[in-house]
C-alpha cells in the first residue's frame, strides 16, 4: 500500500543499478523473503503459471510462498515494472536534453517509487511557459544566483543592474519579483526538499472539512463532516471516502493543513522549514538584513504559491488511493468469506424469491442443482391467497422430496419466512428446514446473458428464485456467475478505482474456486472458467465435450477437449476433480504429475489406491521423507499424504442455520435490550452489519464487538457468520439499529462502557463532547455509527 510520504526509500536500500536484479532485490525486501524465492515465482508467473497453481504445486520452487504472498508479489511486480519503464523514459528524456549527470543518473537508478522518480524528473520535464521561465528569458537568473550565493548582498542594489525595458523589467521590484519566481520554482522542484516536506506534513498534517455555504440542507447526509478535522495519519479509509464523496457531490470543501496550533504560528512552520532545509539564512522579522528578509519572502512565496496547492492536491490524491486500497481489501475479504460460506450440499431445495404485489417466485431444484419445477404464489396483498400458496408449496415439497427452503432476504422476507413456518407445521413428517439466504446480486444474475443461456424459456423473475435455491446448496458455484462487485459486500465500492477493484475481486474468486476444487462432470462453464489455467472459451469447450460424450472417466481424458493442451493440463488438472472415476486419485488434489510418488507409496505398502484413499491410518508408520526425490520435496509429499487420507478436503465450514426471533419482523418490533440471533452481512473497518430479520441491517460498532480491544473487525466476525446481538438503540425516523455483541452492555450507557463489566471505552471511539484523540474535531457519541448508516443510505 502506498503511503503519503511515498518517496521514502527503504533504509537498507543500497541498489545502484536498475534492471531485473534490482526488481528482484526490491520485491524480496518488501516481502521479507529471499531473492531466490521471488526470482522463481516471477519466472513461473512470466511462464503463464497462475497463483493458485504456484502456491499449491510449486512449494519447493518458491520456498513455500503462500497465495497471499504471491498475490502481493503479483501486484508489486506490476508496479515495479511500470516504474522501470518510466525510469527508462525519464533517463532517455534527460539524456536527450544533455543534462544527465552521473550523480543524477545514480539518483534516478536508486529511486524505488514513482513519486521519487517524478520528483527527480520535475526540473527537466517539458512544461508550459512559467513565470520563472519568462524571468530566465529576461536575463534574471544571474540575479537570483547572485543573491543566493552572496550572504552580504543587498537584493535591491543588485537588481538595478538587471533592468530590461524590452522584457518589461522597468524597476528593481520587477527584477526582484522575477528572481523570486526563479528561486521559488527551483525550490519547488528540489526532490530532497519535497521528500522532507512530505514527511513533515504526513506527521503533522490534518484534513479539514467544511460545508459549502448554502449546501446545509442538500448535504444533510454529510452533516457529521460540516466542521471537521483529523490528522492525516489517523484518518480511516471509510471516513476518507465519505469526505471525498461529500466533496464530489459539491457539499464539502476539503483542505490540507497542520494542526490548529501550528497553522496559527507566524511565520508558518512549513515556510521556516523550507528556509532551514535549504540553509538559506532567511529571516522573518522586520529587523532582518535586506537579503535575509527577501529570502524569507521567497520562502513564503514558494510555500503559498507553489507547494501548498501542489501538496494539497497530492495528499488528497494519496489519501484517496490509500482509502481505495483499504476499501478494496475489505471488499475482497468479505467476498472471500461469502464465497467460502458453508454449503448445504447435495440436497433438494425450494427457493423462494419474496414479493408482495408481484407474488413470491418459487423454484425447486434437485440435489445436483437441476431445475425441476417453478411456480408463483400470492399469499400477500392484494390477492391474499395464503391457503392456495400453502397448498402449492406443500405439493411441491412432497412431489420433489424437498429438504431445505431457501428464502431470499429482500422485501417481504420475514413475511415469507412466516409462510414457510406454517408450511413446516403442515408437513411434520418431512419438516423441511427453512433458511434465510442473501439475495445480493440475484437480480443481476437473472438479467444476465449467462442466465438467459441457462434458462432461455424461464421468466427473468423466476431465475432469481433458482439462484437463491442454488446459493444455499453451493454458494461458491452460484456466486461465481455474478460479477463480484454486484454481490454487495463492499465498503464504498462504487467510489473506488473500478479496474483495481475488479482485478482484486477476480483474484479472490480464482483463489476460492481453486481452494475448494471443481467437479469437472457437474460444474457450470462459469465455475470452470475460474479454474487455474482455464478461461471462458475453454470452459465452454469442456461443457460441450461433456454434453456430447458423457462424463469424463478420468483426468487424462481432458486432453481430448479441443485446445486443452499440455500446458493447460499442468495448470488445471490438480483443481479439476472426478469423483467415482476410474482412478481414485482423480477425486483428490494430488496433481497427476505426482502420481508416480503415490505409486511408490502404494508399492511400499503393497496396496491399491482404492484401498488407501480416504482411509484414516492407512499410511500409518510411513514417513513422507522416504518418498522425496529431486522433483518432489517434503512439502509436496506431505500434501500427498494428507490428500490420500482426506481426498478433496473442503476448506469451507460445516453448514449451520440462524433462526430469527418469532414476532420480530419490522423495526417497530424492536426494543432496546432484546437479545437476537442474526447473520453478518457485511464487515467494514468500523464494525459489522447484522441481518436480524427486520428488513434493515443493524450495526455493531467495532467498540461493541468484544470486551477485548479489536483492531480489525474480521478478527471477531466474518460475512455469513451467525451471531447473537443485543439491541442498543432503535431510530425509527432514520431507520437505524444500533447493536452490541457484548451481551452485558446496557442500552443508554455511554458508548463502549459496560455497567456490568466496567470495561473501558475502546481506543478510537468518541464520547459525546470529548476531544478526538488524534486532534480532530469533537464528534457526537454516535458519530461513527451515524457515518456508517449514512454510508448505506448513500449507496
């Protein structure tokens, strides 16, 4: 992640030449791994290997780099290679100008960030004609140098020798103004000064926000920020994005400054720092000698005209980048939790997509996900055909031996759940289990080209019911059909860099799919396309071959699929599973290239694969080290042993269901002090949103997640997790519900304090009228919650 003072180079950085070795060494230092590990991983990536393949099947080559390290390496490799390309362009440009000194060249070669490179290039970058250039053309550069170099000089006395009527330099003031412009531009292009000033502002700077006059009513959602300031280094990503959204909507004016005490000093600390860093001998008092006083004015001009505006734009841009990276990280983590949610497994499911006037859409699928039957029922207004709806559902359950009822969590969800509860009472012998399922993205899928190909003759509204049923059966297999950012578990996802968001989320989907593995004989083309080494075209070819020729009997048969070559087989085979195939190993994560290792193991114990695979203790007494060779080291052989005992291990948790409290269906049914069961729907840096079955998610602020200090909410909760919460606050007018997972908290107490336990307020939380620890504007006690709910309203 970039920082505000991005130009800093690592303290241990001693590279004096750029190129492949420089890249490897830099990345190794950043990741705290050996250069040999990075070099091998980069070579594999450049050769077309995917991150899941490298992480799972090339552990010996990379020294055990995991998928997280490899993803980080992948991102940083792209950045550093872009840096190298830019470095080449900069060197070539300065060399063509005849200004490339050996010292400058070494500085450029040692630059480890784009910011540092651009700072060094700034004096040589072709630019529009500036005031400084006009002054240089008027012959005033020698005057600027003379004042700068002669400590005893009198600027006014020197200026009289540089009058130039043709250039409109008619008096001493005009000459000195030109000299000032030349030095100000020179100072503003001093890379070391810029680095120094950035570091100072990063440590002492603040972001100020004020409401734009006349926008108070229009921007009511941003009222928490109408008169706000906080230190740059403490601003959390969600707050930055909220402030930036307010500015983008024309409600807030944002400014960069120091803390109020420093900003009020005269002269300004940034102005004096310019003078001190450059050893100018400038002074800012009225009794100062002429030269010292004039240089003080030059420093003041440099800050106010050149650097302040530049730094304001730059810092807000870097804050945005930092916040976007964190928001993308939050979204990616939530998406991972959602994709790896517990599957109900191969059970028949009836999916209910709730609706009022348009009816409840019904779809029944069998244990393989195949659509069996659909219907539309009208238990609510205006038809109120509850009896007919129950009859239809009971008939479908009996006809198709339904085991689970999946109910979408949208409009009329709780009413539909009550209907399902009545259905359970009518069917005591079968009693299918009812489960509330997130329907985020279901409408996107329903109208997609993929859904049209799957169900060309099915009404769009009924496709949503199919999706709801299938995502209970296997969330991963169904959610891969939806564009990741449409699933809706992000934080300000519409405000961030969409290209970076898509790249990050696609990586998460790829990692999740390959961590679980895919049954090649049942998987959809959408799921297959996420497998290592495959793309959408190859995935369609596999499905077409399967439809024409029947199920794949073994992994080798994949090579018969058009365009499925040896390289693709290497990348994909280990993640494609064939349960009940001709070779038991094809149902495991053991890669076909490692089958000879298994054969040596089987020979050692004189057994067949089918006798060993899936048998606990079948390899007892054997040591993985006995079966290593030049190609397969101990990490791989250990993985093989684990797979033989538990083939196709699924990393997803056991399937559990949450039960919403009977009689609590709307916000009006909530009372402070209630303890309810709910499901985590979204996790942000400031807390977690919980579905408690009232059509409006409640917020558990980070300070109320646990009695211990919580730095990251994901250390306590994950998307899809079932939790118990206490209702702390209900705001019917603003449709807000404040919750706590600290069940001994008492509604009405100061935030973060428990009467029962006396636990202290969590660091970073604000009490009413208390000063912000980071030096920011005092906020209302519920400001964090208010900002969070405002964020939801603005989506």
